[in-house]
C-alpha cells in the first residue's frame, strides 16, 4: 500500500499520463510563438546550445524539486509548503505561486482566445482572403468585445477539463491531445522544410552565431527555459502531488524536458523555414509577439499551395498547446481553493475561473478600450506579462530550489527521488549539488537582472 498516495486523493493513473500532463503544461505558446523567434534573433545554434544547457543543468533540477515537494506533501502548493515547513513563513512561497498562476492565466488566456478566433477565421476561409493581415489583427484585437468572448470561451474549455478532475479530466485529455499535437506539428514541419528556399531558414536557425551572444542573451535563454518548462510557480508542485510513489521523478523530469525541448525545436522548424521561403529578410525586424503568429504566418499560408489546410492545422495545434497549459495553471488555483478553503471541486473551479477571467478581461481590453490605461508605463496585459513571467516566476523558482536544497530535510528529498535505492548515489550527489549551489546562483542572477532589464 505504501506505493499509493495517501487517502482517496485523485491522482494520475499511469506514467504516460504524468508525462502527457506535465509536458502538456510545458508545451504551450512559449514553444510555438516565442522560442522560434527568440532563437533565430539571438544567435541561432548558439542560443540553442545555451538553452539546452540551461534545460539540463537548471530546468530539470528545478522541475525535480517541484515534483518532490508536491509528492512529499500530497497537497496543493500553499499546503505543501505549510506542511513541509510548519510554523515558518515558507507558505508565502506557496502563496506567491497562487498569485503567479492568477497573473499568468489572466494574460495567457487573452492570447489563447486569439488563437480560437484565428482558428475560426482559418476554417471559414476568411483569413486567407484577407488583404491586409496587420489591419485584420488590429481590428480584431482592439474590438470592444470579440476578443473577450473568445477569451471566455477558452476559460470555459479550461474549466471544463479541470472540473472533470485529474484522472478523468487532465490526464484523459492530455493523453489524447499531446500525441495529436506532436503528429500535427511533424506534418507541418515536413511541409515547411520542403518549401523551395526553406534550406536558408534551417541554416539560419541552426548555424551558431556566437557574436550575437551577450549577457542579455544568456539571461533570455534561462528565462525562456524556465517559462517553457512551467517552473517557478507551483504548477509542477501541484502535479507532483498527483504522481504515485512508484514513479521515478528524475526520469519523469528528464522525459518532460525532452518532450518540451523537442517540440520547441520542431516548432522552429515549422515556422522559420516557411517564413524564409516566402518573406526572407523580415525575421530580424520582428519583435516576439503577435506579429509572427497573427500577421506574418497567415501571409505565409496565403502564399503556400494548400495553405488553407495548413492554416487550420496550425491554429488548431496552437489552441491545443495553449489549452494543455492553461489547465495546469487553473489546477494550481483550484487545488488550493479545494484543499485549503474546503470548496468542492465544482465550486473551486467556478470561483477560480471566474475571478481569473475578470482580471483576464481587463488584460484583453488593454489592446482596445483600455489601451491608454497604463501602470508604470505598462498596459494591464504588459504588466501582468512582465511581472509574472519575468519577476514572479524567477523569484518563485529561486525560492523553490533554496527550499529543497537548504530547508527540506535531505533525507526526505533523497527518499522521494531515490525510489528505494534505484537512483545511483553519484547521480543524487550531482543533482543535489546543482539544487544547492548552481541553480540558486544562476537563477539569483537572472532574478536580479530581470528587475532592471526590460525585454528579457
Ligand atoms: N510553459 C508554458 C509555455 O511555454 O507556453 C507556459 C506556462 C504554463 C508557464 C504554466 C507557466 C506555467 F505554470
């Protein structure tokens, strides 16, 4: 019986379910919309190598730390810290996680809603008949209510999956959606790299340009790795609490990181060669953000034979990637409301999604009616994005590794990750050394820099 989680708490039922759910959280808009552009603009292969280094030496150990905290405590992120460090202020780290989840979902659901509108525009054929893609996007995103409706539809889909629970909701859906996502991406990659002129794009993507690498690029690679793996806010603590005791956490972390990185690279192969084939030379001037996905790519699809099919597939896969991420963020809040404030799952889902939606609608409106409403020079969307992705996530990740490295009992950590001695001790020593010394120093540097450097 000791292999089963305590009580009758819901849990993932299979190893593949755990990987699908955690990879579902990791693979999202960050992989498809941000990674390809950030990589090509910051040294291509050089950035990629740095990124992979950070995934291996920082990302996996932090992910492992989060899983460990959750599985040890068998609770939501707030409850986990309270249980593992009773009578200390460490529960505030859990609280920071809940706040970060709120902020991330508020701005992330804005963009997720846009993907649904574009999916519908692609299906109806309107998108590829559009003359002026910039105007099309501007008209839509500044519209007083259309983007809000799509955002709320997206939140409803998210709430629907979360309400169904861990086994019957999150695991069931991600187990289907993640393989579908992978197959569709590979399908579009094959099309993209077989376009005439695509070879230049592939070269641009992979050939390292070390002259483009500077301090800021290094920080960007680490920031992107953290956001992409969904670390630093308790998503993986929460998911960790649903992982059964017989699951090897280090192996799971490595598999999730591998899936996330592979999809980021595949996304780049999907996007960059296609852009090169049709509008080479524009890539350097593009800023990461809506331009790539909602303006440049629709133009590419317009010029591509069979573009309509590819546009539908692309916006479908983008919506799926976003959905498997949003459910992981909502679950952080729902698990908290359910376990700490004793709401039923239904009520917790309702309260969580409605309150996040209220903030989310304000974020969406900052492209339209609230465009002039600025706080510290940011719109509401901009502030939520900057504060959560750059500051809150980084400080969260820092505090999490410090907790596991210095506060949690070493024996507890060892027990969680060793799976009854399966983990060789030299591996444990390396991982623990990274968690204690390397990860806090590296994340500490980026945390301080993020406060002062914009556009990371
Ligand atoms: N990892 C997701 C992406 O790359 O799009 C975003 C994300 C999801 C960040 C969940 C943080 C999180 F907790």
